[in-house]
């Protein structure tokens, strides 16, 4: 940790820095626990603050913060999700007849892809005040796409002799949407822990 980013502690407290990117823990009796790395912005959680029982154990006075590694992971996975969502819709559009009720409708899929791209760009921006609403938006978009894909799968007509069947792409996309929902949930959770 560089001297410019070194936190100041009351006299008598010690820090333990086993390596770059490792957590910095105060010695026994310390008033705060600070998680810091050389590439991240430090966030301090004060267990002595009143109301210390918020989401993830964070104090209500602590601000939202997302580490660069979490930001990158969510951004990459959400971008991949948007590509797969569009690709599955295109594939299913060519595979299913126009009269099939489970054929993807371009409007909900376009809204899902555009919404995912929008929230991904907000997460990648690095502004914690925008990232938290973006994570929530990502939860809404991926949850809506999961429900839409489940509905598409159940509406798709299928031939019992065809395995895995015409329903498989929609159900696989519903599963991938569930994974995307979890990515946004973990990002939101990381903002407060």
C-alpha cells in the first residue's frame, strides 16, 4: 500500500498487510475494519456506529462501494449475457415456425438486450452512486427475461420424438437469465459489504 493511501489509525493500533490486495485488519480493540487494496478505493465500516445491522453488516452511514475486480466481473458477464440473449432469440426465430406461440417476439428481447447494455455501461462507469441503481436495473431486466423465456418455453409447441426439443433453447436461456440475475445480485451485495 502506498503512503498516500495509508489510513490513519489511533495510537496503539496495528495493521497487518500480508500482500497487495489483501484486507487490512486493525489490531484487537480497533474501532473499525477497513478493506483496502492497492487498486481499490478504501471503505471503512465502523461497528461502533449506531444502527450497525444494515444489509451485509454495513453501517447505514457507510457509502456504497464496488471494487474494480467486481465491477469488471459484472461488466464482462452482463455483456456476454446481452450477446447470448440476442443470439438465442435470433436462433429460435429461424428454428421455430412463424405460427409457433413460443417464437421470440423481437420487442421484449430488444428491450432486454438494450436494458442489459444500459445497466452494463452504468456499472462499467465506476460511479458508486450510479452502480447501485444499475445493479437493481440489472436484477429487474434479467428477472423479466427469465420469466419471458420460461413463458416462451411453455408456449412452444413440441414434437415428442424430437429431443431435446424446440423448448430447450428458451429454457436454457431462462437458466442463463437466472445466472445473470445472480451476477447483478452479487454486484449489489458487494456494493454494501
